[in-house]
C-alpha cells in the first residue's frame, strides 16, 4: 500500500529534526534556531463555506501534529544541552 502524502511528509520531517539535532549536538554553531509549524492535527485544511472545520488543524500552512512536535522538541533540546556541555556550559558569543 503506498504511503499517504501526510505519512511521507511526516517521515521527511522526522528525518530533518533528527539530522538537525545531530548537527547541533555535534557542535555546529551556525544553527542558532529552528522554526516549526505545529498544530494539534497535522496537515492543513481548506475553508469551505458550509463545511465544518477540523478542530486543531491549520487553515494556512501545513503543520506537523502534536505527537510529532513533542519528540522533535525533546530531541532538539537534548542536542542543545549536549552542545552546551561540550562547550563547558558556555554560550557562544555572537559576532556581527
């Protein structure tokens, strides 16, 4: 059975978070922030007159669902902690 577009997108997103967290944990200092679009229900929906909307699903951009968001945030937080520990607990000073 072929994967649904949402399932395929979730796999790509999961790989992205994992790869990014490995870079951060490995000491990559050029990554100073990430942006994730998250909602209770993954994906997005169109507003159709007369049709009910799915509670907790975006009407603008496609988002990852909450079940994907929590582990991604934990993974990224662990990666930042590892990078800070490797630097002796010091934050890197930003330069212009």
